[in-house]
C-alpha cells in the first residue's frame, strides 16, 4: 500500500470540480477563479534586496497607494526613459 495519496484520489474533492460535476454553472465548463482585478492582466515578478522591498512597501504605505501602483509608475518611467510610450496601468 502506497503511503502517498494519488492525485487520482483527489478527483471530486475540489469545490470547482464538484460544482462542475453537479451541473452548475454548466457541466464540463471550467470555473474561472481569477479575481476581477487580475482578469486580462499578466503578472510581472522580480527578486529584489530586502532593503528595496522594505523601501517600496514603506513608500506605498506613506502615500496610501498599493505596491502595484508604484510599480506601474516605475515601469512607465522606464518606458519613457527609453523612448517608449507609457502604457498606463
């Protein structure tokens, strides 16, 4: 007997799969759990020093803005610096 569970045993345990199996919202349709704020967007990630992370989070906190808003501003500034049009958010 295997000590590790098989992924096959997980079928039917996921809420998304249960809803699909039950016929809601539609049999065979995948349920998109992506939050509305992320739909139609792509993630950009990077690794930075702890000092950079702390500084960016503190600046965001002081300005009452999100880290994502600051990153958008920074990326648009880089685009302008290199002669490209800023994209916005």
